[in-house]
C-alpha cells in the first residue's frame, strides 16, 4: 500500500515538474520576442511589467493599401516609401513589446480585424512627407469618449519620443486626416487609440531609414509609459 502511494506521489511530482518546465520555456520564448499569446494566462499580471498580458495593436501605416508618401531622386525614380518606413518601425516595436510580455498584433491600414477591435491600446504608425522639414506629431480623435485616457497616451508620446529620437514636436502640422483617422471610427469605442507621424521622410530620413530601431524605441517607451499609467489607475 505504501509502495503504491509512493508511486502515485512520484507521478504527481513528475507531472508538476513537466508543467513547470514547459511554462518556463514558453515564458522565456515570449520574452525573447516570440508571439505566444497562450503564455499570457500562465503568470498573474503584476508579477511582471505593466506590458505583460496587455493587448497592443499597431497599424503599419498604408500597409496592404498603398505606398503612402513616396520620395524620388532627380530622375523621378522612387527612393523611399512611407509604407516601408512604417513597416520597419512597426516590426521592431512589436518585437520589443513582446519581449516585455505584451500580446502584440500588427495590422494593415484597412485590416478587417479593426472592426470592433478591443485592445488596451492602438497606435497607428505613419511618417510625413518628403519635404525638407523635421519633427513628429501625434493625435487622437477629438470626439473620443476616452479623451482623458488618450490624453495620457499623447502625453507619454510627448515625453518619451522626442527624448529618444531627438525630434522636436511639430504640432502645427497635425491634419484633419489625423484627427479624423478612419480607425478611430472603426475600432471599439473603449479602445484607447492615437496616430503618430514618426517624422518627415525628407528632413528626418536619416533617422527613419537608417535607424528605425531608434524610432521604434521611442514608440515602445511611449506605450510602456501609457500602460504603466493605466495599470496604476485600474
């Protein structure tokens, strides 16, 4: 009888050990940048950073739709498109946020998944025209029911993005299209959202084209700042 009891205890301990080992491997994988949403339920939120188990959606501006702004050389040949800049930054932002434990979804400009989308935050990544100007700007919908919450998101962007990228705030060029961005009307009204112009493809091309990881880090720190503020007010 004692032998059978000992065998049962050994089997239970072995099963628990396997579960713990698999859990550890999955968590390490997510922190390494792999998108494993199943891990979100393995560790209670609060034992790790504010991004853990948070749902972050990034719109890679113009992806799946058009090229966005296009820069050309003296012969008229295209040398750089907004869509490729946006995609390069979005990829790096997603990777870094996944390492922080977030569940990140990168979608196209008019992705069907945007309809009724619910998330902890949505940020659409764009870049401005090829003119010889420099600076970033961000905006949310003036008609949003989450005006106070989205003001925190914009404040985090204004705090971290220029500090990391060295770009000045360029609020005078916020357009009607930014304030009335289509995704603001498509997603669930309880999803905080904003759009950011990462810089000008003209004056900020060296940063946006040659150092997309710097722009990405500015976006990541802005989002982490917002999620931290949201966590403390929950």
